[in-house]
């Protein structure tokens, strides 16, 4: 049988969420077919420039997400998404109140850059 997941409940009840300054909380929700890891994120983030080893698909559920690339920024609101290619240098700016779902490769690693 399927499983219903409340993103806000998952973020609030995770005993060891992934955190980033200044106030970002990111919780792993599960895997799909052993390939993708799903994360829910909420709060405020002023991320640093980095790259990652997997494509990343960020779906905005509430609020606004801004991802800066070397070619310029992209902004997404509720019902919109931003696709980040593996190895593409970027950073995210997420104001307070944003709720998003991230789909990325299992075992993805981030590197400074």
C-alpha cells in the first residue's frame, strides 16, 4: 500500500535534519526505485556557490526560490520548478516561508565551487 507524507510534519519530526545557515531545514523523505532521494526544505537559506554530482529538480510549493547561476538568476514561485544540471555552479537564496521539494540522485555529493 502507498504511503502519505506530510512535508511539514516530516520537517518538524526529523531527529537529524540537514541544516544550512541561516535557518534552513532539509529532511530526507525517501527513495524512489533506488535512484532518487526526495528532500523537503523549509526556512531561509543564503547558500554558497557549489556544484553537485547529480541533477537536481527543485519544486516550489510555497513561497519563492531564487537560484543564481553564472549566466544569471532564475526565480520560481508556487507550482514552478528549477532544474539544475549536475556539475553546474550555482547558489540558492530562499527567503523565510519557502517550502520546496527536491528530487536528486541517491548519494549526490556537493562540492565547493
